[in-house]
C-alpha cells in the first residue's frame, strides 16, 4: 500500500455517499470538474485513528458500470484506470443502502468483480430496521469476501469502525463473482479484447470486464474511445450481438439471479412492504390535489424568500459597495485611475455581487429539497407538464430558479442526467424573466403608461411579460427537442428515495461551493467587462461639463450612433442604442446608462426623475421617443434578448462549449430583434 | 388467449410478476438494471397527480416511469395486494 493511498467512494445515487464523504473529510476537500466533462470531481483527505493520511475521491453516484450518463462513464473510467487526470484508486469503499439492499448490490457486485481491495459501508441500517429487514452482516461479509461495516452516515454512527477498516494494512480482495459470463459472450469478448489490445485501446493484462463495460456504453465517444478505435468497438458490438443478440439483458438477468440467491442467505424481510414514514408522507405529498397544492405553496414561499427576504441583504451589499466607492473617491486624487476603480471596477462588481443573496437562498433551498428527497417528488409531480414540450420533470426546478437568476438555474441543471434534456434546459432557461430584467420592465412600463392608468393595468403588463418569456422558453424547448437536436430522448426514469432529515453541514458546504464557483467565474468575467464598458463610455475624453455630451462623444456613444441604422427599424434612437450596448454586461445596467445618457440623477429606488425625462424626450418631429409602441417593442426585446455576460460565462462552463454559448446568444437576441421589429413595423403600419 | 397485460395497466395497489421485457432497448435495459427483471414482483403504488408518471416498487425500491416505458413491460399473476395507502385513507 502506497504512502497516502487513494480510496474511491462508490455507490448508488441517494445511498448517503456524499454525506459520508463530507463526514470523513469535513472541509478538507477540493471541488473541480473532470477535464472535458461537466461532472464534479471531489477530492478530500482524512486521517485514520493511527494518524495515517488517506486521500478520498467521491465518485459520481451511479446505478451500473454499463454507463448511461457522463457521471456513470466517469465512475467506470476512474475505477478501470482509464482517466489520465485521475489515478486508479488503491482501494474502494462501496456505500450500500441497507434499506435498498438488493438494488444496491447490483452496482456493488459489479465493482467487487473489478478486484480492487474493498470495504463495504452498509449505510442506513436504521431505515432497514424500521422496515423490519434483518440483515445477516457476518454472512454478507463472508459471501462477498470483504469487510462489511454497518453505519448511519447521517448521525456518524459506525464511522470509527469504517475508518479502521479503510486503513487496515491488508484488505482482502473480494471473493465475489456473480455468475460466469456465458460461454458465447466470453468467447466473443476474448476476440474483441485481443483486437483492442493490439491498438492499445485497453490496458495490458486487462480482464474481460474492461472491454465488456466499454461495449455496453451506447455512446462510444463518451467511453473515451479515440476515433481510431471506434471501428473496433462497433465491430466488437456486432460480434457480441451476433454471438447473443440479447447479451446485455441476459447479463442483467444473470446478475440479479445471483443477487437474489445471496439475499436469500443474508436478508430476511416481511412479505409486504410495511407502511413506512416515507409512504405515509407520500400519501399526502403526492396526493392528487394536495400534492399539487404543496408544490404551489413551496414555490410561493421560495419566491417570497428570493424577492422579499433577499431584499435586505441586497440593500446591505449595495450600501457597502457605495460606501467603499465614496471612501475611494475621498481617499484618491481625482483622475482616470479613480474613475476606473470607482465607476468601473467597484460599480461593476457590485452589480454582480448584489445577486449573491438570491443565489445563496436558491441553492440553500435546492439543497434542502435534494437532501430530504423532496426533489424527486417535485419532478414526479411536474413531469407531465414538462413532457408537453419534450422535457422531463427534473428540468422543472432549474427552469424555475431562472426566474430569480439564470446563473443558479443553469448550474442546477446538473441534476438532469439526460445530456439532451440538460442542454435544452440550459439553452431555454435564460428566457425566464430574471430579477435583473425587473428594473428595466418597471422603468419602461411607467414611462409609457400615464400616472392615471391603474396599478392593475401596469401589473397585467408585467404578468404578460413574464408569461411571454415562459411561452418563449417552452416554444424553444419544443422546437429544439423536435427539430434541432438530434439523438433519442432518454426515457424518464426516476428513483423515489426515502425521505430523510437534511444535513445542514452538507447543504451549507454545497451552497458555499456553488457560491464560490459563481463569484470566481462570473465575477472575473463581469469585472473585465465592466471595466471595458466603463472605458468605452469614458474614452476618448471631451472637455464638456455635460456628462451626456461626454458620453455621446465616447466610444459607447459612437457605437450607439453606429448601430442606429440596425435598431432604427425597431423604433430606437442612438441613445437607446447606448443603453442596449451597456445592457450586454447585465440588463439592469440599462437604467443607470439611460440616466447618464439623459444626465438625470436616478437611483434604482426612485426612478421618477428618469421616468419623467423619458416621457418628455421627443424626436425631431416633436413626437415622443418613448411612445407606447417603442416601449412595448423595447420590453419584448428585453424579454428575449441574451444580455447577460454572467449567464454566458456559466453556459460556456456548463456546456463545456463555446459553440452552444454563441448559439444561445444568437437565437435569443435574434428572436428578440425579429419580434421587436415585427411589433414596431406592424404597429406603425396600423397607425399607433 | 388474452392480450398480454402490461405494467401500465396494473391497478393501483395491485402486485404482479414481470413476465417479459423486449430486449435490446436502452431505456428498458436501464429498468432491468434497476431490478425489473422477468420474475421480479412489482407493486403499483400510485400515479402522479396529472396521470403520469407511475410509481412502482420493485425489490424494495421505488421507481417512477412513464406509460411509454411501462406499456412495454408484460406482467402476469396480478394479485390485489394489501395497500398501505388505502388503510391510511380509511383512517383519515
């Protein structure tokens, strides 16, 4: 055993694997992505009782080594030592949910057969007890040939025993073999292995299992097979198909037959499932109409938190940045550098960090729903609705989160295991009207509707804008699903885990990791863009005392003039053009930019002076610039256009592709342009 | 002879044994790996509020799927099983 051995933690989703990993490592963990895929790589450290250092890797949850998702492919490749960025683990800890023993043994038995020294952590023994399942642990250890430690990761019970087993000098190699491969399959695999060995596609001295699990992945690119080996893999599949057309299914059946035999020896359970707490809760939470009502209540509560409770901390952040800005203003001599720091850097970063409270609340909420097991119920209830546009229930929450901010929404799509569904959700989620659009909506609605109009009429316009974005998202989801995106839809298969008490520590850790990712990625990009936009609206400098004239002569002002021919058909003048350009950093910047353009002192809290100025602004012919038609055209533009650098940065990261990021920018902004054009031109033709 | 009864038709609260699954289809292979192999006993727990998906239990775990998959899974020996959900309903 090497100096600091690497132990892999492996298990089904919902088996308590990550809770155990957090318990073992505490905060001593690093989170990154596996290069080339958006699968989280978590590495941590812990010490054994004897002060020996152990390195731990929390591998993605999986149901089988026959990979069906990028997560499962990573698990397979790490365990087989096929990833260059991750060494093959020295030992394996398989976390097995005792209350779901048979199904969990499916993956466990596959991993055992790989022959690495293994410890089994038999988790959730309390839940199994509650179900009156009797598990003969010594017998199970004897049959599998590896140590089995009972534990409860949620309370930490059994942790010491597990650590002791993990750090044992000698760990036996597993004895378990479910069933010999049928002779025809074995013969075919021998031939395929020989061929793969020739080109170095598999390890030397590899067992038959490596080619077997590579061939059972239906996505050869995901299997990390280089192009030169693709033909071999295809031929291998054909050879196996020819030998036994139902080979995959037969291997599953054989394995379960062996597991059933094992369970007859080690597991004694009641004939009928007892009405557990989970069943009783689900009776109400998934009740035909109470279930829907619960979802609604939870969503209303979530939105209350995001839009009302988050207001306080958002105000503090704003005040803190404003104080920092005025402190710098006072401490530094006037000049370009001071302006750069105050107007460029501090203002720009403040514009991003201000969304942090909403993002934290959202991730905390998502964490609780995931950890308790309610998330699966939400997907179960919403699946039928989402299926109308070709998505599944798991896409619901990421999409919903995007009404607060598309950044956490896009990040939350990691729970969607079908790559196609996940990509479509990422592409349409920013069409949900996020909170950054709200100030723009408020300003423009108040600009074109006279004070005499009732608040209800204004509110209904607002609701209409939200509905428009939602319909747009559904339409594009449907279109992408039907037309653009190739590949079959993966079937919706959802496990409904047992409810459990959420672990605050795990949730806070998740919130912290997500917030850090947001600040690091979006923060750096926004920081750069803010400085660029500041520079564009400052240089070249003119000596006019009037800020609006200085802006007009700047690069941004010239750019506004430059794009005027493009946006004039939508009814916009060059001043609105400057606002649009500024909005590409973040939409709410529109309000600030317009107040500079019109040289109006405007605050986000009180838009009255700016609104009055917009109402009074006229064209050369004396007609108002902000006619109802222009305002509606502009509102529709803001509903659809992709004007958020933070989201683009996150989309790039989560799709791992510049292409999809640009595609999203162009289809969203293109749609915005075409619709705004249509509204203004048809409206003008009709005489509005 | 009757047409083969499918999992999609199993009444709520009833149990049956899986008789057949078509081979060689990706989604159905995954369902097999989750425990729905021929001979396994399944119980229909409920349908979602909007009619789909269905929730079943097999080998002690609870799985949801759409009719699209369930209608390919042949079942036999349907039995009216004890239903914990019904007993709580009568109490309520």
